[in-house]
């Protein structure tokens, strides 16, 4: 259930010219600040975790500065920055970006437009070259805008196909009526239809200036050498006189109630308030208040164990002059939304009137301290944290937020609660689940007409970028873990990293519920996973959460388990995690409540479009009676007894199927001692269960449509089973070939044909899922219903072309470059390192598999790629599943 609120809330959210002496803090992290004579502010943070660097350039312009009637102007210009600049064409940019690993993106919000690259450290100069050229000028021709307009309008269609996003737009309009905050940065199709290339160029010329930008560089770099590169490339770009910015005049919020439909399998009740903005002295206390209200020991969360809600939480997002706070509760299909809304409102009113629990204020501050340290564990994440602090919040560093929070008192939190949790000025909403129509099997549509352009000619790169294309070497991995088999057969993998004073633990148990669940007991694993949040046999739910709060740790237990904790609290954190994992409380009083909640969730899920989409895809690919087609029903869930849950736990949760990965500021010796001390008593009983699906025969072509009245865009999946297995050497040739097709924006065939040249889609992805005994190939895209067959024809044409002709030398080299650099980039965060090690262990792959793969990639020939695609891919067998309006 925790993923519910995370997924939902994902939708919300000048100095004098002088050089500052660099700051050196713990963990060998150096901060160098400098402002160029043209006003460009530069902050360089040395983070030696991996030979990787992230550049994030923040332009202090967003939808707030968009001309009236054109709310998506800043967003459109963000798109056009990838369509070429004087001295750098779109094809050149795509090829260079792909050659550096393809990890680049951008985003636009009300206050800022951000562009970021994460590349191997040796490619920093190339990333800076690109950003300097894009700051100097942009093409923004009418011809290029005509092509990009289709893609950005598909992005609008995608977001408008999400009912939660539609609600958020309505909420902004109501909460900030009459101000630029009243619309987000996405834009609208009518405004894009009126937008011209000349308007976009004027916008760039007005706002894209060094004195309106902050450049953040984070990674394994020499800060002074990096600064010299910045001076050389950006120093002669002239500053500009910026246009006046809009003034924000906030009006009182008028209370309102919004009723909307959602295609989720559950409903949402939301109580929202205008909160203090980033510039307000109340902002830090409001952040603490938000954490307090979300705490699982709090009154709001108590609605969950009481059986009144499936999940609850509170979150806050801030703009400079105001923010929004959300109290959210999830209810099952058919649940009493109005009653739950009253419950949530009552809790919030009570907290404001009577004051919050002082111990929860202490816990919130402790978690903020821990979170501050966790942020150092990712190169790109740290760049984003600094960018947020400097460009969005107007701070000097992220530490300012922490310092403000440390000063917050209980009295501050209570004062802010009384001031802002005002039901007289609240906007409430109910999003009610709406059923999908019945999936429809369809006859074929679309013809042999080809909508794809011919393959483009090779692009000549600028001299400064040639070296990025020419370097094909096996990357040196920084991951050299110490592996130990504990006496009870737990595999322990430890990778010391000293980038922060934290330790991260990831654990996993090889399991497959579809194979391990007794017949008629489907849903037992879902109930068990929810029961873990009730603590252990020694600490009940409240006491267990308090123990975690006391050390500022993040913990989750289940078939996948994890712990994030400060290094000095590692032993206590592992003690709590092991207690929860090995001795879960599984309380009898909680079981019937969770059973009813799970049954209600399942009932809604069985009617939801997203579930029916996934089911239709599996049904089309797998033979009748395949175990992967099993699913819970309300009847099977309600037939469960607590003893069934305990029996399933005893069968599935066993140390001889478990891997634990520890990464962070710890020695292998200490990690082994602590893990063995608390997990060592865990014993396995009985025979190991089967956790591997059997092979499946090739599928037949079919087309299925899943109606979804809330969508204006179709979601499309094209897929087929493969008889290939993970041990087959053709696996590497297919991986290389797939990166000729997709994975690096305009530099790859599907992106170029479907987005750059035709504007039919906003996104397209292609992937192989290769297992021990069964595998599949999958292409995903989203487009207007009228273009589904056109896009499919282009995909099929590309697949057939891979079989008829060898890929070009340039494409082969590009695909290899992407794959090789992605190996380096995959080690640029603690989470990625830990997750990669765990994933490989659970799949019985060598821990150094990325380096092994790199050696294979380098040796792959174009003939091997063609042969592998000819042997394994059968476009005539593709299954097509669509979700949304009826496709054409």
C-alpha cells in the first residue's frame, strides 16, 4: 500500500562576481563556488563514489514566466532544446548523448527549467560543451517545432489520461486562482497549436542567459579543473537584461469539493490546504508538521489498522510564495468515501486544535537529519538536492534547510497547524473508482503502408565530441564485494563505501507466489506482506515504529526487505529488521481487518483497466492453465485463515533462499558479525519450494483492446514469447541490437522514426526479459487512438529491417557505447549498487556480470545481431494490447 501514495504524490510536486574558497566537509566532499563575470553561478561538489559526474543547469524560468494564454511555453522550449542549436544539430546531440550513456533529461516547473546529464567523469568536457552551446542560442525553426509539437501534444495526452493528474490541475486552478501558480508547466494542446517557432525563440532569447542560470556539477572531479572548463566554455557568453517577472498576488482560498472518477482500483479522499511557501519563516515548521502527520504512530495513520482506510498519509509541496498540503486516505471500491473524508478531516482538525504529539516532532527532526546524510549516496541525486536548494528554494546550500528544521520547536509546529490546517479554506476531493469495460478481442487492423522514413545518413560530429564515439573499452567496476555464506546458508554480500555516514541493506528471498501458493489460497502472500507492518513478537506496531524513529531509520520487511540507517545505528537497525523479518507479529486482531481490506482491493483491481491490461497481455502470451495466470479473488482471500498465512510464511521465508547485501560506511567484518548475530538463528525447514516457471511454447498473434474511458491516449504493448534462455550466447547480440532500436532518444531507430520524424509518440521503449526457462520481447508506446496502427507498422518495419539488413557500423558502435557506459553509470548510487548486487544474486548470475557482459558486447558483430534477430524475433507473432479509447 505504501506505493499508492508515493505514486499519487509524484504528480505534485543573484550573487556578486567573486570566487568563494572551497569548503571541505566529512567524507572527502569538496564544495567549490564561483560566479563568472557574466553572472553564471557555478557550484561544484566533489563526490568520489564512482567515476561519474552529473551536470545540472538550472534556468530560473518556468511556467510562471510564460506569456498569458501560453502556459506551456517554457515546457515547449525545454523540448526544443533537444531539436538543435547553432553549431549542434539534433542528430549530433542525440548521437553524442547516446555515446555518453544516454542518461540525460530535462524538466520544467513553475519556477525553473532544468537540464541534466550524468556521464562518465572523463566526458564532463563534452557535457559542458553541449550546455554552453544550448545557452548561446537555439534554432526554434517553424519546421522543427512542427515536428516536436506532435510529441509534446502526446505528452499532454498521456498526462490528461491520468485522472490523478487531472485532479491536480483542477486543484492548482482552485488553490491559486488569478496567479501564475494556477497552472502547472505542462501546457495545453490548444496553446501549443497557437505557438510558433518565433515565439519560442523569443522566449529563449529573453530568459536563457548566464545571469539567469545556476550550474551544479557533482561527481568524481577535480573542482578547480572543472571550474576552468566552465570558464573556458561559458565565460564569454554575454549576460542579458531580463524581463520583469510576474508578481504573485494570492487571494484567500475558497472552500470547495471536487468529485472526479479514477481508473485506479481504489478511491482517494483528499483534504488540501494552502501551506506556507519556501520564502515563509513558517516553511520549516510546516515540513516538520507534514512528517508528523504522516508518521505511522500518528492519529491519521491509525485509520489504517482500525480498518477505516487502506492507506493514509500527508505530504507538502512548496512554491516560493505558497505551498500545498495534502491529507490523503485510500478507500476500496464501493467504500464509504464521505465517511472516510469526515474521518480524515476530524483528525486534522483535532491535531490543529489540541496540538501534535511532541515525540513525533522529535522523530520528524531525527528523520530529516538522517535523510540529509542519505542524500549523499547518489551522484545525480546530490546534484538534484543542490539544484533544488539553490535554484528553487533560493538557499546557499541544502544545509540551510536542515539548520532551519533543527530550530523548529513543538510550539512552532502547533502554531503552524492552527494557522494552516483550516477547514474553512480547504479544498477537498473524492476520486471514485470507475470500472473498465470488458476487454475486446479484435481482428487485425493497419496495413502494409510504411510511415517510417528511410534510415538517416551518418552524422559528422564536432571535433570536440569525436572522442566520445571512439572509446569502446571494458569499464573498470568500482564494485568489489566481499561474499560470505553464513552457517544457515544466507548469502551475505558486503561492499564498503565511505561517501556518507550511512549504511544501506537490501535483502531478498527467492520466491514465486504463483508457484508456492496452495490452490484456493490465492492472495495469501498479499495479506502476509501487509501484516509485516504490525511489528514483531517482541515489539508491537507502535513500539516498533518508535524504535525506528529513535534512530531515524527507514525499514521494510517482507519477501523483499531493506534498511537505511546511520552507520553508528547499524546494529540496532539490523536488530529491528531481523526481529520484524524472522519474528513477525502476525497479530490475530489485525488479520480480519487486513483480510477484508485485501479482498476489497482485489475486487477493485479485477475491474480496473490497468489490471485488465496486464492480464490481457499475459493471457495472450501464455498457454491456458499456466501458473502465471493465477490471481486472487475476493472469495479466495476471504477463505483464508491466519494459519494459512503462517504456513505460507514458514514455507517461503527461509534463509537458504535469502541474499543480504550491505553497502555503506562499514567493514565487511562488522557487517558479517552484526548480520550473523541477528539473522543467524533463522533456520530453514522442509524441502526448498520450486521458484522457477516452466518453459512456454511460442504464442500466436492476437489483438485485445481494454476500454478505459478516463484516457484520451492509448497505451500500447506489443509482445511475443521467446524460446531463448539466459544462458544462450545470442542474448548479448539481442541486447546490442535492442540498443540500436531504442534506449537513447533520437539516436536510436524507434525514437527517431516514431518521435523525432513523425511526432506520433512521446515515449517508446523496447526490452527483452530473459529468464532461466522463459523469456519475452516487449515494445511499449503511447499515442493517439488514430495513430496506433501507424506506430505499430513502424515498429514492425524496424524489426524486419533488423532481420533483412545488417546494422550500420555507426549504429553498432553507438549501441555498444551506450551499453558500456551504462555499466559505469549503474554504479553511481548506493541504491543502484546494492540493488544490482541483490538482483544478480537472486538470479544466480555472477556478481561481476556487468563486466562479463561488457566483454561480450565489444566482440559482437553486425552479422551476429542480424542472425539473432532473424532467429528469435517473429514480428508476425506479436501480441497487441491497447488500453484507452478504441484504437484505429
